[in-house]
C-alpha cells in the first residue's frame, strides 16, 4: 500500500510542478482558445458572444488539462521512482568496502588497551601501522594516507601506569586511531566524514 501512496504522491508533486512551470502560459492559451472557439461556434449558429459560457468552457478546459497532466504523471511516476531507486542502489554498491579498515581499527584499540612490554608493544604497533597503510593505499587518497602516516603535531595524552616510552607509543597510536576513524568515515561516504578535513 505504501508503494502506491508513494507513486500517487510523486505523481501529484510532478503534476503540480509541471502545471506551475507551464501553468500561466498554458492557462492563458487554454482560456483564449476556448473563448475563441466558443465565440466562433456561437457565431456559426447566429448567437452573440456569451461571456459566461466562455468562462465556463475555459475553466472546464483548464480542469481537463490538469487531469491529463495528473494522469500522465501517474503513468510516469513508477518509472521515475524505479530509476531513482536504481541510481541510489548503484551509488551504494559503488561505495568501497571499509570492513578491513574497521577490523584494523578495532585491533588498534586492543593494542591501545594492552599491557604488553615496550618491545612487544612497539613491534605490534609497527606491524599494525604497516598493515593499515597497505589497506589505506587501496581505497583512500594519498593525502589521507600521508595524514595517517605523518603525525606532525598532535595532542599529548597520558596513560596511567605507563612508562614514558609506552606513553609516547600509545599517544601516537591513539592519534592514528582518531585519524583512521575520520578516514574510514570519509571513504565510506558518511556525511560527517565528508565535512572533516585533516
């Protein structure tokens, strides 16, 4: 039932738009033609020009034109709706698959919360960075990859109970995780991701 309501609503909107765009010109044309035809027909049988009849005929003709426009839009609405739906589905299918990046981000969060010793943590983080960069190079822009790799300035963070070396590694990891999240949103095509720039 909702499909038919959507078709009717779309047809109504299209008919209103069509009549709004062409309505003034079409209305004047129909009124003039109807009045002329009514006058010509009346003169043919020897009657004087009847203003009331001409107005009535013009209104009737305008209603017929509106009904025809609505009927045309009712016929065309399903095809327009299907074409729009197909375009949206194709756009959705063209979106890159970000699940490997999401899995890498989740692994990075686990590393951030791990209690490994510095050497093990550093090795795990470097392996994670290399895998993430390799995955980013498949779907992200060069500027995104560079923004992820080269940190430059970033916010200092303090992890309780961590040595200075571990705190530094985890701070850089946390910054890369934040940047990776922004890149994932941008690659996936989320509205918020498009508005954030590095």
